[in-house]
């Protein structure tokens, strides 16, 4: 099994292989992201290339992910699991327009998205008395009022995306059960059963369920990105420390066929058993997956599965696709743009970026 020294050596080799370009080589993307000030105080900010945010607002607790409305005039940030609140933000004024809570007996898992042309907001939630995952359906026009609930097809639903035509919801059921009164403790240790579910948005009906084989059963599928031709990239987190090094990033086709991507330089061990974010470029041809524990981001060609680059950034987690490449942030305030095998620093903030980001 690779030692910590082996992992650090591989990360250093990846850093040496990375080609840095001047910051002025291209315009910086406009990013909306949660952050922590002094490691404790949570907020949400907007950045467009400067170390200080263009605008920010304080939050009552940490949020996990940010969902952009199709009109790009507003967004919603959802509480980190097992939180119970969501915050809608007017991006022009960068002010909270309203807040909403999970329904009784439910908590959020940190992710949400707009569907139905922006009239619906869907969230991954836990029915914690029953230990089952659900998708909360909210009417945006009625102040994010809960109007329906669908089974997620598993336990511990985390990330969710929609198909290119907007008709299908794709959910990563991480397989981890928890309760608000026990914090982030895993209540079903050793019984992880993660899956990827396809759900019809028109009816809430489960259409297909993809699971991992027995040798990979300890992996918790957590994050997703939609690729070309309806395929979906997925990233995993290892729940067992049994000395085995398992692959962490794969692709599932629209037919349910699964394949694992090529490991990054140094092998999967350099990602330390943990993928914190997955993204696809706008064309759906490239996949990026971050490892905050490994402090690097792998970039792959989706068609061939070949690893194109391993880009280092301290405590990197948030990543989003651009027209060309990706933008990535880290827990120590770094923001980097990635284009193929090349990377360039965008800014160094005096806060720590949190788990996810959105590009306006």
C-alpha cells in the first residue's frame, strides 16, 4: 500500500508537470461560492477576479452547494448536512430574498437544483425516522413551498443533476444514514449501499437504478456531472479503511453501463479515498474531480477515460465547468482556472472557500 510519502511525492510530481500561465491570459469567471472567515464564520460571496469578494452576505450556518436559477438573476444555497435551511439570494443586490426550511422529519443533504424551467426547486433530503432518502419538491413561485416528495431510490441522497432535456432527475444516493440529533455520525457504518437513480421529473417515478458491484460496495457515490450523450460522471468517497485502494471516479451510460476512469499519476491513492466535487466542461467532453484530502484535481477525457492532468491546490474541493476547462477553489483561499493540462492562478482570497461553487 502506498505510504504518505509516496502520495506526497506523486502530488509534487503533478505540480511539477503543471504548466502555469499568466493570470492575464484570459478573463476570470464570475463565481458565487460559500466561504468561511477565520475558519468559523460562514458566508456567501461573489468573486470576479479580485482577492476580496465583489459582494458578500453573512449566513447563520454553513451551506454546502449553490444552485443557479436559469435566469442567472438569483440562486439558492442549501444548508450543509444535516442542516434544515435554504437561502434564496438576489444576485443583483446580493441580498437574501427569502429563506425556507425542510419539512418536519426531514433534513437537507446540501444540494438542490431548479427544474421545470425554474418553477420547481428540488432538494436531496433524509426522512430520518424511516432512514430513507427523498427528493423534496418546492414551488418557487409560492415562496419555495413544499408541494410534493419523491423517493430518491436509496439512502442518503447527496448530489442531483438533470438530464440535458430536463426530463430526468439523476440522483447520487450515497448510502449513508444520519440524524440531526447525532450530527454527521454515520448510523449504518459497514452497510453502505450507494446507487445512482434516474427519476422522471414529470411523475417522480423511479425509472432506473445503477449500483456498484460487491468489490466496490464500500464506496459512497456522492457527486455527479452530466456528460455528452446522456452519460453521467460520478465521484466516490471510501467508507472503509481496509488497506484496499479502489477507483473513485467513473462514468455510467444512459443504458446503465459502468466504467472506471484511468487513475491519476501515482494511482488512486493520491486522492486519499475522497472525491469532494465532480464537474464536466460545457461540452460534456472533460471530467474534473477534486480531492481535498489529496489537495489535487484530476482531469479526464470522458470518451477514452484517459487522465490528462493532476492539478494541485491546497484543500481543493469546489469545481465547476466552463466553456473551456474548469474553475476550482480551495479551503485556503486559492482559486485556479484549468484548461486541459494547463492551469493558472486567478486569485488568493483571505477566506477559505467551502465545498462547492457556481459560475454565473
